[in-house]
């Protein structure tokens, strides 16, 4: 029963976070609505009427919310009109239907554009996370076990340096050495428009494109996992029961596997979940450098083009994903650690 | 505990694989029109002899189409694709002139208001449905009916009505005679009525994604992934020259360095642009040929002076520009104090020509090449300002107005997403300091820039730019008095003589006379320094010599991705 | 009470001397700060100097006149690199001060007052924690004017969550110490207790945390600049990388324009990280382990000695 209450509490807070993000998202973008009829280089063929028609097309001629006709410049008015015909409620209504609006630039539904992007980002991040978690755990374990030796020292320094590298810079360095010396692809998820004879070829092509971005990601993220794993294992290894186990005659490897690893897992789950925000930041940089067609690149491109619906939608999706992932991590954590329900005071 | 960990890991790995499969094979947002004529090789497992691999031309570029809907598209990359997939009555050639595409002949009524076109018989759309004059009528009516089509609005403004008395005749009635009708009809692509009639009304037309992209041009769409690539294949039933390449893939790169890298490593066969700094390195590459020339659709970078007079100030506008800029002598002095060659060298790495007016050298005959530019002469510029009474009364290095009050300090703004403007601003500010003029440079968000520019006129000097169109009318339009109130005029320039000439040239049917008028207009705005155009940048493109040959590089304009080029190239043997 | 705090500080500095990470980090940071402070004297060219530039000066390889070569505007990379340290460090320091100030205040208030105040503040922190930093920063900076102040402000108001959680948990543990209870019994005001007792004990931890927050702020500034969202007239290291990356540096083969600013960032961030982790290690025994208060980037460990 206690666990159920805990779970419900967690879900409640996840939902509150989501509501907060939705409201924040809306007002953020309405403070500067942006003009879909505008481009960096203006076009002489775009008449004033056409610009106005474009604005109408994207519903920018409606009042923002009750009593505020627009937020920038701040214009009051329209308090008594139909409150549901304001941009805010139209926006919320659309969200509930899974509609994220229409892209200013392409006129396509944002949800459609970002759906595939989301999958691409998950693919990239997912694989990189798995590898870096695995490596982080193993290397952290080894470093803690061999603490105060040269192995520990080098692992420690390596992970600190890795963590200090700007993700985008590492990406650039790898991109050009990789494409120059190993002839790896310069961009994208797969070779454009290629016909593959079988699934193996397709996987290989995907793999070649994944190699450098994943490597970049792994290097940057792995450092932190190594550090955390190392420090947690160090603590665990200093516990009394380790001495007991050793006295009982268990060999080192067994001790590491059955005791150190198990108990160090809990903080790792937390760190992985908390790291998701950082992971997303890394994704934006990596996708920009490697032209990987994911959510991060969508954000970057839409900023440049002032395509606010896409930007808004991508931001929302990312926030949702992180909140959801955190929730899952929380639930997983509670499943793993029975102490937690008593601690938490909702 | 361990079991759980392995389970989680396996589950994650499994979902990654599923995602990869799903993402790769059946990408939901990419489009493969279910058509019969796929020229790619069959993939059966047991085949005695392999059919020859199709020749695929891979083109790299830094942008991509915004949409495949010709009504709503605004980016030039979309128009490149449209010209490959669609037909129109006319087609633009690489010397800037227009030739018949779908049309075979035209006859005009004596008042030039009724044009009768004959079009080629037996033309089919990519899905096999015949193209008739009815499709032309439908398309023109569609364009005209939608004022939410950004560009078609301007192109069909003077269409009164269009009719198809029979399958191969189109009768176009204009509200007034239009001298440049070919350039406008060249962009009015012929859409298949049997597909578009379902979405012709209202919002459906602007929301239609048109991902089947069925046209009647030399290429047809195989697959389209927005912001990634566009995959075309040749149309073997094309009524004109059938392309010699089997397939063309346009690939979008997020940054231009990656373009250079890709062509060097052979992942790409041709690139339509590159950073000027790469020219030196690519020149030395063995299998790559670099070409420069006037771009097909020149982008103009311009320096805008706020010169709106109080009489012309629109209602509710601020009109808060520096008064000195309304004095032509000041503008001429600034032009004389601008070292255009230095700007070309540093900003464009030498790949450009000094600019004159908004009509660029790539506009062919429309460009008035007899105008003599202001020579870069600091002492002369200083003298001009001295003689006009703008002296430095307090010896702080900055001149003041003739009444000794307001110093010549100008706000200098540009859109924050411009790569060229910051460097430009820095360099001209430095040289203008030498004639006692100071600037306050500041990058501004593009939306904010629009808000302060026009028709508010709350700025001093802006660095901005225009895209262009083959016909000079569209750019000359922005310097009229009548467009000051609606925000089209950036400068607030007003000259009745210019306005009159504009009206004349927009009706002048004889091309020679019209050219004279257009040339005179350029002289006027050059003398009045309405805009200061620092340079016209050249197009820089490159192709691999070991892949495809037949590239056309000896024409006045350079556009390796133009339909004429893609019809001419073939694989290297 | 004061003796307690004083002896803490003395042993703190004693430990500092023996900790190689903290020393190395401190040294790296000091060098960076010195370079930034004395930039006008160290740099061979002044960034404001008007140079005569020709085509050959663009992306020139390292030579005797320019040890680090030139960038896309023909300017000396070494000089830009030295002055770039200023902007990167200024943004890093000021943004992190804002973050730590906000986070520290929230943490102390939440931890000290407890109850509904704590609940509200910590839930708010949780929500902010979960919203991904960089996308929000990208959106905020993109929507407002590109300027140095904006970047500092945006990074500052987004980076306080880790500090808040850390300070709160530390406050919770300090709150229960005997001398605090004694002070309450005497009748000292809350503010007095916070200032005299809580704060000095929370401070060392906050300092260690600040150093790490600085490293994050510098990384974030360089990322935002690289993405083209900063004021291009301020040549921070990130901005230098943005110019080199977007203005054809790689295809021009100008590795010097890309490597130098990147190494600068790595140097400073690594220095902060080493110092921060070193300080953490020193302060280790004083931390209480609370498995829910795992900070965003800094981990609190159970008290105990490291196995020899």
C-alpha cells in the first residue's frame, strides 16, 4: 500500500511538471510571436497582402489569451470575447488531441515532422547510453577495486578529461579525422536514397553513420558514470560485510560481482535518470555537428529559421521525454530499494 | 538484482533495434509515391545477369525545400526541384532569357492583352494521365484564387481570365499588357488537375503537402525526406530531351564545411555552394573542378539609408532616422568612403564584383554596366562633407550637422542570422571613421529588425539583403513612393521621376525600350545613393571530374543544379 | 561553536595541501585567471587594433607573425584566444554566482524552515531539474536579444537546481547539531542562527559546488556561442569556434582556429573539475549520505575512509 501511494505521488508530480512545461512553453513563445512571413533575406515577390495572409494562415491574428490581445507589444483588450477562441486555449486543445501545430516553413504538421526525429534521437542516445553505462560500470568498478594504483589514476584522469570536453568540439574533431582517415560518412543517418539488397547491408550503413556520433557521445557521458561508479564502489568496498565475505573465502571477482556491483547499482540508476537532461544537451550538439536528423537538430534548425511551432513542439517533446524517463527511473528505483517509501514525504 | 539489470539491458537493446528497423525501412515521413515506373534495379535473389547499376548523381547543398507545394514554397531549393519535376509554358536559360517549354507558339492580340498559346500535344504526367490545356487553366486559376500563396500572388496579379478552347490551346487574358510575361509564366508550374482539384479550395490548398509531386517534367520524384534528401529519377517518357543520368539525389548538409568534405571523399558528385575559404584547398584537389560565375538568382547584400522625408512619413510611423542621411551629399560621401574592393577581398575572399544598384550584374541585359562607380577616395569624401558644411566643431573626430548640433553618429544594424553583415559592419565602420563618421553597430533579431525598419522607419543605417527574380521589376518596385506606407520600401526614398519611369517600364512591351528605361532608373538611384550595394557575390560550385561530365560552365550564369545542366550531364565512361 | 568552525577550516586547508586534484585544478585555474587579467600585456595584438588585412591573411597557418595562425577575419588567433579567456571566465563566474546564490538561498531556506516551505521549494526544484537545460536556454536566448548579459542571466537562472538540493541536504544535517539546538534554546532569532551557525558550515560545500557550477556554466556558454546564439562581437572561445565552424575553417584546413579555443575550454573546465572534485574529497567526512539528495552533478558520499 505504501508503495502504491509512493507511485501515485510520483505520477502526480510528473503530471504537474508536464502542466508547468506546457504553460511555460506557450507563454515563452507568445512573448515574441515571430513572423512566419519573414526570412533572413527578404524576397521582393512577397507583397504586403501575402504577408498578412500568411499571418492569418497561422492563426497569429487571434488574441493570445483573455484580456491580452498580444503579449509583445503588450496590448490589452478583448476580455469579454469568447475565452476559448484565444491562442492559449486553442493551443491546449490541440495538445490534448496530439496536435503540435503547423510548421511555419513547411506547412506540415509538427507532430509528423518530429515523430521520426524523436525515434532517431532515441536510437542515437539509446545506443550511446547503453555503451557508456556498460563501460562506465566496468571501468568504475575496476578503478575502485584497483584504487590508489596507476589504473585507478589513469581511469580517474581520463574520465575527468572526457567530462571536460565540450561535446560539440569533440564531435568536430572526430568528424573530420574520421571522415578524412577512415572515410566515414560526414553526415546523416543513412546514405541518402540508397537501395539495400538486404537488411544486413542496411544495418551496416546505419552503423557506419552511427559510429562517430555514438563515439562522441560515449566519451563525454561515460566519464561521469565512471566517476560515480568508482566512488560508490569505494564506499561499498569499505563496508564491513566485504571483510566478512573475504574472510569466508570468496574470491575477489565474486565479491565484486555479487556485492559491490549490486549495491552500487542504486545510485547509478539515479545518476542515469538525472543525467538525462545532460544527455539531451549533448544530443543537440552532436546532431548539429553530425547532421543527425533528430530532435536536437530540429531544435537547432527551427531556431535559425524562426519556425516557432517546430521549436515549441520539439521543446515540449524533449521535456516530456525527460519527465517520463525520470518517472520511470523513480519507479524503478522504488522497486529496487524498499527503504524509499518510508523516506519520501509527499 | 542482476537478473533485473540484464533484463533491462536486453529490453533497451531490443527496443533500439526495433527503432532502427522501423526508422530505416519504413520511415513514416518519407514518401515513396506508389508508382509503376521505378527505374532502379530489381532486387531478386536469383538473377542470372545483373542489370547495369543506375547512374546516380549526388548533389550536395546546404539548404533544402521548405515544402513540395509550389503554391506555398518560398525557398529557392524548392524551386530548383519544381523546375525539374514540373513543366511550365516557358523555361529560363542560363543566359537569363526564356524559351518555350510546354508552349510551342504564342500569338498576341494587338493590344497585347490576350495571349494565345499552343502547347505540345501528347504530353503525359508522371502517373500516365495526359496533360491538356485544361490542366493549365486549372493551375493558373488556382494560383490566382489564393492570395495566401506568397509568390504566386505577385505572378498572377494581372491575369484576368484563362481559358482552354481545346486540349492544346490556352488563351490568357491580362488586365493590362505585361512586358515580362515569360519570366512570370516560367514559374507558374502546371499542376495535374486530377490530383489538385480535391484540394483546390481554401485551406486545403495551403495544407496540401503534395508529397507525390506528380508533374510532367524531365524528372520524377522517387523519395522525399524533408531536410534530408530529395531523390529523383529520370522520366523516360519526357517530351523533351530525356536525361542521360538515371537518378539524381539532392542531399542537405547542415553546414557547408561538410559539403566540402563530402565532395573530397567522393560521397557527393557536385556541390552547389561552399565556403569561400575552401576555394584554395579545393582548387588543388585532383578530381575536383571548381567553377565560379554569376549566380542564377542573385542574392543582393545592401546597405540601407533611412531617407524618408517628413512629408512621406506614414501615419503612426516613427520616422526617427538621422537627418544627415536625408542629404544626398552625405550618402555620396559615405559611398566614396567605402572601399568595395577591400570588402570583396575580406568578406568574399575576392569572389565578387563591386556593386552598383539593386540590379545585379547577373541580371544580364537589365544590368546597367555603363554606370561609373564612386571611386574609393577618402580625401575627396572629406572634402565633400567639408564643403557641405558638416564640420567637426568640437574636435572629437566626429563631424556635426551644419548647425553644429547633432554629431554624425549613425546606428548601424543588421539581422543577427547574417554571416556576412557583422564583418561588413566592422570594415565599413573603420573606413567611415576616417571621414569623421561614427557608427553604433548592433546585431538585431530579424523580427525586431523588421519592426524597426519599415514602415516604422526607426533606424539610421541597416545592412540587409534581397533575394531576386529574373525580372528587374520586382526589385525596382521597392524604391517607389507608393510602397512607403505598406512596409515594402525600406529606404523611404521618394522621387516622382523614378515613379513615372517605373510605371512606364511596367507597360513597355518593346524589350529594347524597356531596357533603356530600366537603365535610366538605375542611373537615378545610383546618383541618389538610395542603397549602397557593396558587392555582387559570385556563385562558387564544384563537381567531381571522375563521375559525371557535360557540365555547362560557359554561360553567363552558373547553376550546375539547373534543369539545363541536369539534362546535359552523363556518367564518365 | 566558533572553535568548531575554526578547526574545521584549519583542517580543511591542511587537507587541501595534500590533495593533488585540488592543487592541480587550482593551479590550472590560477593560470587561466592570470592570463585573462593580464591579457592586454600578454597578447601580441590588441583586438581593437586596426590591421591592414589582405586575402593572404585569412586563415593563415601558424607563422612567425602569428603563432596560432589567423582566423576568418585575418585576426591573430593567439590574441583572440587570450582575450577570449576573459569572456569565457566572466560568463562562467558571474553566471555561476547567480546560480549558487539562488540555489544556496533556496536550499538553506528549505532545509532550515522545513515543512510546507521546504516541500514547495523542493518540488519547484524538482520540476526545474527535470526540464532540460540546454533546449530551454537555447529557446530563451534565441527569443531575446543576443548579448553577454542575457547569456549570463539565462545560464544563471537555469543552473541552480543542483546547488539547491545539495545545500538543502547539508542544512538538514547541520540543523540537528547540538550547537544549533542550543542556540535555539537560548532564543536566538532564525536569521542569527542561519548566519552564524548554518551558513559557515554549509559554506565549504557551497564553495566546492560553485567551482563545479562554474565549469558547467563555461561549458554551457561555449555551447550557446557555438550554436550562434551569443553576441558575435564578444569573442569568447565558443564564439571563436562558431566562426571557425560556420565560416569554412575546416574546409580551409584551419585546424589552429578550431583546436586552440577548444583546448582553452578544456583547460579551464578541467581545472574547475579537478578543483571541485578535490574539494569534495576533502569535505567528504562532513557530508551526510541521503540517498534522495543526490545532487545534479555532484555526488554526496557516505562518510567513511577510502580503503587503503
